[in-house]
C-alpha cells in the first residue's frame, strides 16, 4: 500500500519534527494535534488516526513531563471506583493503583479515587458521577455488569476508556479487563481439590454473587472440571454468600448439616473466614479439604492448623499496577490497549505462605509463622461457634 503524501513528506523531516510540523502535514491546528496525541475529546476518529500515523512514521514522542511543568496542572485524570468491602483484597488492589500512579505524576497523571462501600452496591450511581467529570479513563470492578453495560458503552463513545479489574462486564464495549482468568481459577481449584480428596468425593462451592462475572465463571470452571479430574466426583451445591460474613457462615453451617458426606469446599471469593469458622463450629476443621481464594494475614492461622489446604492467589496489587500502566501508556504514547490482560495465578500452600506480599513480614527467624494459633475476630453468631468442636 502506498503511503500518503503527508507521510512521505514526514519521513523526510524526522529530525525537525514536532507538534507544529505534524499540524502542518496533517493540515490541522496545533491544538487538534495536541488533542489527538493525548486522546482528548474534540477530535474525529479519522483526524486522530491521521495525526497518530504521521507521528508514528516520524518517531515523534511527546515530552509530557516538560508539558506538565509548563502548563502547571494535570494533563489527564483517571477515575477509580472499586469496593471498600472485602478489604483484604481491595486494599491491595487500591495500593497497586495508587503506587503505580505515582510513577506518572510528573507526566500529569491524577487519580480521582471514589470507592463504593460494597461490590455491586451504588456502583452505577458512582459511575455516572465520575462520567460527569473530566476523567479520561475509569478503573472499575463490576459487581452488577448488567446495570453497568449501557453506562460503559456511553463512556467509551465519549472516548473515556473503561478498564475493568478483578471482574469483567461481558457484552460491554469496555477497553480491557485486568484479572486472573476466572475460568482458569476455577479449573485450577478443581484440579487441586481432586488431588486432596478420594475418588467419588462430594464437594461444594461457596461463592459471592453468581451475576458477578468473576464469581460465576470460577464456579462454572470448578463445576465443569472437578468431575473430570476426580473420578466419580460430584459438586453437590453452589452457595451464594453475597459477600456477607454472617450469611456465608450460616449457609455453610446449614450445608454441612444437610450434606454430611461432603469432603471438599471451594471458596471462590476472598471471604473465606466465615467458612473456616463454620467448619470449626461443625467440628470439621481439618477434616474437610478447603481450597480458598487469595491471601491475607488473617488466613495464616488457618493454614497453620490445616483448615485451609490451598488458595488461588489472584495478585491484586499487580492487577492495580497493570491497569494504571495500560491506560497511562495508551494516553501518553498511544500504545494499543489489549482486549484482555489475564495474569497467571499462583498457588498458596503452607510451604510457600511467607513468599507473598500480604504475609512476607510474618516469617520470623525460626521459620514458623507468628502469631500461630491466633484467630482473627469475625462478625458471625457467637452461639454458632460455641456449639461447635474445639478442633
């Protein structure tokens, strides 16, 4: 394919190329070139592509750090709307976002952090609120994807990129998702569980909300693969705990009472402590094989006592870092955003428990974890705990 006259002329003037020269070649104003190079509104898609093509052929790279100093304010703002609850996971996700964003402060990046209290609660209202500001991109964790889909589509039409983290909004026009492939997470948990239990074992899944993409696909991956990895294996039930500690505790106790032949449980969200206490209350801690999700320091005593046998670690801090990096490199350098960015999960067991970000500081010189035997407080019915075994 022949290059356009503008491209041919640009290639002969690479040494002196800057925004004024690009504007001259593209036959547009300097302001239009600036908006096109930095993915701002007010530029047609056709013009933006022409400007970027000329810039690419000339090897032009914007010096946003210098531009920030001359302008004196943020070049671009990214909105962040993720949950506060299940803070063991989302604290790490938030820290990854904020730590990575500091690397780009000198280039004009500003983060507008407006969390929601709980996954799926108030997120559509918060999204609308953020969309009414001058954000250039949004990082969200979709708990109610059906509600968010039209809002995401509206944002993308306005050239506001939407990055989903930790869960996805299927069918929307979001720019990308950054997470551990949830189907892979569920399949990996199924293979682990099959190694822990005997052939013909009956298991169950404790999840959050099946309308949330991450929770649903993990459950589906486990239910599909466990019978294939474990000869005669059965998934007896899938329980929704709705990210509520008391509800998860009560439903798990009831499940264990009505299905006494269950030998394995898979918790595919970060709220595993209620399940650990339900096993203790039922006198089954250490007897039923428990595979959980993610890692936080309060889980350490349950690994030590072998209440938890393994966990699928989703690297939340890296998810946050990656989300910021993808959108910032796109806005600064025009690098394409991949449709998906899946991270490789890790398997946490007693032998490698101290190697992860959340628990690295807990390893004393003796090689044992501290404080061993100390269990975290949990908002579950006290009566239920008193009725159980002391195992």
